[in-house]
């Protein structure tokens, strides 16, 4: 259980960093054919798209989906994974 919790923690941290890098890249207009940029977009777009289609589009062109995903990741890390780690330690 502890191992599973730590793996999930690493995956969510990687996703958080990747979304942060994507948000920063959106400010500088990178080359869309760069393999690193394509990787970042391919990893983050399915998640951000799911959030975008559920949000109303009346925010004046500002994309709140990364912020919503950050909050979801923090919730999962602080509540669900924390409890999973506690459960795993209790089973030892």
C-alpha cells in the first residue's frame, strides 16, 4: 500500500510539473514542432480538455483549466494519497 501511494504521488507530481511547464510555455509561444513541446502538449491536453469542456467559457479568454487541475491534484495528494499511506503504515 505504501509503495502504491508513493508511485501515485510521483505520477501526480510529474503531472503537476508538466502542467506548470505547459502554462509557462503558453506565455512564450514555443515552436509547436519541438519534440519536448509536443510531448508536454500530448500529456496534458487530454486532462485539460476534460476540465475545459465542463467549465463555462465566459471568462474573457482566460484558461482556468490548469488552475482547476492543480487544485484537483493537490486534493488527491493531500487527502486520498495521505490516507492510503496511513493505511499502508497501519498494515505493517
